C-alpha cells in the first residue's frame, strides 16, 4: 500500500487532509505520520475519511479505527436536535452540547454568557404555603365575628373547608398572623366605639341556693388579714405555769381543728374559729434542752492500761485472753476461699493464718517481728500507692513500634539463668541483695556483676595434636585435596572408628573441621573419638542437615 503526503488533490488510503503541499508518496500511514512531524511540524493535520467525509482530528489512530467501520456516505436524516451553525442533527441534547463544545466553542461561550446575565426566575406566588390569601382574609373576618369566644378555631372550621383544627391553630400562632389580626381588631374597635361583648358569656348564678348568705368582699378581706385565735382553756394554762416553775418543757398540745367555709370556686376559703371560753396571751421562754445519753450509764467500758513494773511481764486479764482465743478460733474455723486471687493477697492471707496458728498454739505469745510482717503485708494490700483508676488507659511513653526489634542490655541473660540455676542461686545467697528495699527492682550493678560471673571464663577448646604425627600434609595443602567424597568418608570414619583408617591427612582435615564446630557452638571438652562420635549423633538427632557434605573449599572458607 502506497501513501503520500496529503494534499487537496491527493488522497492517501482513502484519507484526505487540509495540507496544500506537493504530493509525496510513502509506503504506509506510519511513514505519513513521521513525515508530517519532521517536514511540517508547524502545520496542524486533521485526518478525514474520503468515503463519508467525516473528520477524525489530528490522531492517526482515530482514522485507522474508523476506516474498518466506515459505511460510506449516508443520506442525512434530520434528528430532533439540529445544530444552527452547521446543520448537523443529533438524537439528544447531550450530543448537541458535545458537538457545540468541540466544533463551535465560540458560539457556545456566547450563549452561556447571555444565559448568565438573565435574571433569576421568580418564585410562584404563595409557593410552599398552606393557606391562600383568600383563606387568610376569611380567618381575619372570623376573628372579628367571634371576638371573645373561648374556641375561635372551632368556629372558623366551617368557613375553611379542607382545613383541620390543628392547621388553624398553627396558623393563628404565627407572628405575622397575630400582627394582622391585632390591626384589624384595633380598627374594628375604634369604629364600633368600645369593646364588643363576648359571643357567649357565662352567667354566674346562685351556688347551692345560698348566694344571699355569702359574706361581702370587705368582710372576707378583713377575716383573711386578721390572724387566727387559738383557744386555750384555764386548766391548760395552770399546767403550763406549773411546768415552767419546775423548769420542764411543756408537752406539745394537739393541733386545733379549724372550721372552713368554702364560699365559691373563685373566692379563697376563710377559716372561722368558734368563740373561745377564755383567751390568754402567755410569753413562753424556751427551757434549756437536756440531751439524753446515747448509752446506758450502767454500761461502762474501762480501757485503763497499767504499765508493768521493771522486769515484769504485762498481765493479761482472763476475759481478754478468752476474747482473743474466741477471735482466733472463729477466724481459723473459716475455710480459705478457693477462687483465684492475686499473689499479694494470697501471700498476706497465708501470713495471717500462720500467725494465728502460732498464736493459738503458743497462747498468744507472738514476737514483734512477726506482728510487723503481718501488718506490713496487710497494709500493702489495703493502702496501695499509685493505684490506677479503672477504666483509664496508662500513657505509654517511648513504646516500640511493630517493626522495631527488641534490644536488651545483657544478651541471653534469661538463657544463662535457665542453664545455670544452681550458680544463680549461689550468687543470690552470697552477694546479691535482691530484696534490699520493697518495691525496688534489681540494680543494674548487680545484674552486670552476675552477668560477668556467668560469662567470665571462656577456656579455649583443647584438641588433640593429630596433624604432627607421621608428618601431616597441613591445612594449606588440604584445601586442594578435600572433596565431598572425602568429607563423607571422614564422617563415616568417626561414626565407625577403625584404627587402620587413621591417617595423618584425615586427622588434619578433621582438626580444622572440629575447630570451626567448637568456635561456632562454644564447646569446651577434650576431643576424643568417643566424644566426637556422640557429638555427631547429637547433631544429627537435633538437626539432620548440620553435617551434610559440601565442597571442601566452601567448608574451609566458612
């Protein structure tokens, strides 16, 4: 397929362009693309299909994809959304908008600017409201008609079909409606010349047929203002005088019942007291109050401690001794709780129980040291210092991250403790005071000293001098002679020792091997055939791949 530089009169593979250059033949569209970039870098090339006359832009890939799907020039069909600029039509508004943005951007921008300058569409009148203007006017007329009625909303409902009582009440609560209502009512009252009478007024009639018997308002106010008179008989006055002479407080008298006459629902009740036979105003002075004792005087608790004389033991009363024995017996009779407890609580309970058992056996003779130990154990549980509040998280300062390695000051310290328990116990008993102070951890100096003692001596590995017998070949020479087969033979020899196979060269080879094994695993024992045999069996039992053969050069270099 031959292509050329596109021009107005030279199509290339069914593709035309807007260039007006001289025709230049090429073998493919790829060469056309390269030629246009090199020879015409400042010219914009738009590829178009020759059959359907559709432009596909400056992308060569677009026209290549279109060439396989092109059906030729089709008859124009007028669709629902035509373009006023070029006459093209589209099936939807979105297609027309995309066409205007890509093909006619200037016209599109002008149309958008004109649309932005237009005023906003006003809202529909009375949009979003429940009552229309006519209905509000009807409500205001009802306000004038039913002024003073106790239920105006119910009287309005027949005039407002389709509205419920709740809607009418909500409308009457609005501030705008109240303002309009007040204005209309004020204008109506000014026109009428006074406040109209309510539509329905309740007539107050007689109450129980005794309206004429009710007291007047002035009489009611006078009775309410005067204080009530308390009726006291002469016998009660004499009793009060006698009690005051002897300094006794008079007993409280029962409350006097007052006769109450209810006049009406609107008027307050008036207290009417019958005329007393005799009245007396007595000024009573309060007598001194005597507080009754909390306990009986017959019960006396004597707590007098008589110090013993010099050289004498304190005497214990028999009652106190029996009291102590009963306490100890009652405590020891109870079973220890079996649920899981913390270590301090369990320790304190054990100390107290042991102390009580010794006190019971020795008739209560306990040393002060034992008492102090028990008291300290209980005090540590009851009075805890720096106790954390439950529900609060402790602030973690300087915590390590997920990917951070654990770093210890003394490496493998725990392994030393597990491997040397007797030595650790010996050093603890002799030199290190682990419990010097309560609540204080072991100092760093003690840990460093113990660590150095455990690792202080590292004797060298004692190996037999096998290389000097019968003139061995030496390590440098064996670097070229050792192979995997020789290593296998050496392992078999050590598992099944045979004196005939003991050669100087094999001994020299094993010497270097044993040195590396001893250096890697820190062995400290004189190497013999039997020891090495047991060592090889142990290694094979723990790790079968420990003594696998490999090239001699790698073994010696390791």
